[in-house]
C-alpha cells in the first residue's frame, strides 16, 4: 500500500517536472540550423545514391534515408525530444500501424 | 469590474489535440502510400521509366526549400519564447515566402507535364499504357493533396502572424504558434517520403 502510494506520488512528481520543463524549454537557434544542415546533406546523399545502380537496394536506401530524415524532423523540429513521452509513443504506434498495413497488403500481392 | 477571473488554459491538451489530428493526416497519406506500393510492385517497369520524366533538380530544390522553411518556423518559436517579436515575425515571413516558392515550382512542373498532354484523363497518357496512367494519376493526386496542405499551412501561419502583431500570441501563450509549426512540419515530413518515391526511383 505504502509502496504503491509512493510510486504514484513519484510518478506525479515526475510528470509535473516534465510539464515544468516543457514550459520553460527553449531550443537554441543553432540546434535547428545544425539539424537543417544535416537534413540538406542527407537529401543530397539520397540524390547522389540514385545515380549509382544498385538494383532493388536503391529503394531501401532511399526509404532508409527518408526515415532518418523524418526522425530528425519529428524529434527536433516537432520538439518530441523535449516533450511528454506520451507523444513519442503515439507517433511510433501510428507509424507501426501504417508499416503493418503496407506489409500485410504486400504479403497478399507477393504471394497470391 | 474589480472581479478578476483567471482564464483556464490547457496547453498540453491543445497540443495533444493537434497531434491527434496529425495522426489522421498521417493515416490519410499512409493509405495512399499503400496504393502506391501495390501499383509500383505490379508496374515496376512503367513506374521506373515514367519517373525519368520528372525533374530531379526541381524535386531536390523543393525538398531543400521545404526543409529550410521548417527550420525557420521552428526558430520563430524560439524567438517568440525569447520575447523577440520582430525576429519571430521575420522568420514566419520567410516561412510563408518559401512556401510560396515551393508552390510556384510545383506550378512550373505541373505546367510542363500538362503542356506535354500528361494529366489524369489525358488520351495521350492513356495510349502509353496502364502503368503510366497509374504513375501519373498517383503523382498528380499525391503532390496535389500535398500542395493543398501547403496552402492550408500558409493560411494557418498567416493567422499566427496576425495574432503575434495583435498580441494574442505571446511569449507565455504560444501554443497556437507551436501547433501551426507542427502542421507545417508534418507537410514537410510527407514531402520527405513523396520526394524519393516519385523522383528518385529512376
């Protein structure tokens, strides 16, 4: 009983702390500029890779780079890194859902 | 009127609401990506050849323009948090400007295709076969829906500019500003996937 109460209290304290941080969290300008430079570099790499013939691997490399880029956008530009964990969990869940739907649909088309 | 009332505000809730809306947007485009992957699997050769006709230069330029505009709107939130109203407005202005350039580029691209009689329902395109019809159908629909989101995003950011000038959005009440940023980043996020899937499959 005591333990559970203290756990709840601990959780509550942690949550308020997160909310407090969130309110005061100011991302410095240079963080955004740095991430922007990285994103532009990844875009150029992605374009350069298509010039090399790699067969079916090309698609996976392009999608992998797109996934890395979107992680940067989500975590830094969209502040997920500094936000309540709940948002990250929900975003991952939605991405997984889309991934699973594409996977299952393709299973059907590849093996019918 | 000596009675002072405190207006209740729940920023976490409004941000959660925005995210929930963004999830429906992700699922909307997710559905289109499912369609894309099936059609591409069934018409690999046609998709491969049709993509050659899209301009990689335009596509890359537009990707970089959107990425820069994403960083400027993100920095404008930092500016408003630091009470730098002028810089916040300037950065939002740059974001709107870049969004308009993106649309202008899209206009030139679409104009070029339409001039060559490539558009949904075109008899010339129909002669080229099912794969090309599907590729361009998806291309026009997905980039068109994306462009519509750009327009909505620009209007949203336009409102934020007015709100900052009027003082409705301030350094301690900027959740609306953040939400407009989230919307704009989502538009960027979708383009990050549209770009390689349409332009880079050559």
